[in-house]
């Protein structure tokens, strides 16, 4: 039986991800189109929130991916720190801009949704504030990778930053449970069926979440391939310069 | 075909517009960089072949 660590070999990772990528891309686009069309055109208004409930199909999946992208980066960073596999460090680097864009979408749609519902674009609520800080950590993480020339040193430093930032990823996810203040509602999805949104909104939301998650996976695979190729190119050019 | 969004039309449409624009831009930027880096690596590898 083959080991998961085989994919720590950059060549093996690129070969395998090239085979998987078209399928993940097609599935992601299909889920996004079906979920968003279903949610936008074929679901009713909410009795309290009116048509603004349609924003749930963008806001919840993007927030979910934004938080879990950071956890994926944390796992990849720990693998780098413990086992020194370059592919894991490059995968974390590849995921950061995708996670940052998901955070922007969640913040923007949240502000646009909040204005008519809460009467304000923004409030320093625990969940919103920790989410904004998570976004700043994403920017810091991307900037740190760009600022340090030596790849291994950059991977070390960004891994430490990722571990520190995980506090805010956890806060973004769980703040509503232990901080009984703020405007943000509790979780839209729960293991307890009674806490979930109504079925008519729930099923298209699940399809949208699948679409956003697969979109994230597809982009991370593509961008990790790119980072692996860029690293190889830098190594070959350095060898050329040395003659 | 277009659902009745009433007084929230601008709210809902701007959310969808911004989100779809950001998702498409992210995909395009990632694809363009992937193509550019792949070509550059092929050139460097071609130079090294005897």
C-alpha cells in the first residue's frame, strides 16, 4: 500500500495533481453553478430577512473556507516544521491568497448584508473582529513569504506566523459560542437539525459549500504545482549562474 | 425569470457581483501565473539539454 508521504515528492505531487485537477475543477464549477442558480432563482424570501437571505449562499461558504483554509495551512506548516517536506510548505503558501480572497468575500458580503439587517455596515462584534484580524494575518503571511529571499527561512517564519494566527481562526469559528455579546447570529449549520436553517435554504447551501470547498482544492492544487515549478526554476537558474 | 428582490435588489446583486468578480479574478490570476511559470521552466530546462 502506498504511503501518503509519497506525495511529499514534488514530481509525484505534480503528476498526481495534474490527473486530479480537471475533475476537481469540473465538479467545483458544476456545484457552484447549480448551488448559486438554485439559491438565487429558486428559493423563497425569508419571512424576516426578505430577499437578503440569498446572500447566505456566498457568505457562509466563503467564511467556512476562509477559516478552514487557515487550518489547512496550519497542518501543512506543522508538517514542514516537523518533517521538512517542501511540498507542504509550498502548499501552505499556495493556499494563503485563496484564503485571503475568501475572507474578503465573507467580510464584504457580511457588511452588505449587515447594513439592512442590523442598520450598520460594521460593528466591533467578537466574531467580526476576530475575522478581520484573521484577514490581517493572511496579508502578513503573504507579505512575509514575499519579503524573505531564502525559501526555507521564509517557510520557517511563515509557519510560526501561521501557528500564532490559528488563535484568530479558532476565535472566528467559535467566538459566538463563548462570547455572549455582539450582533452576529450563531452557526447557520449545526449537527443539531433544529438549529439549522430551514430545508428550503439548507440544501442549496450545502451544494454551494461543496462548490466553494472544491474551488479551494482546485486552486490550491494548481497554485502548489506553480510554486513547485517556480522553486525548481530558481534552483536551475542558480546552478546556471554558478556555471 | 429574475426573482423579485424588492427593496433589497441592490444589496443582493452587489453581493453576488463582488463575490463572482473576486472568484473569477482569483482563478484568472492563478491560471495566468501557472502558464507563465510552466513556460519559463520549460525554457530553462531546454537550455540545459545537451
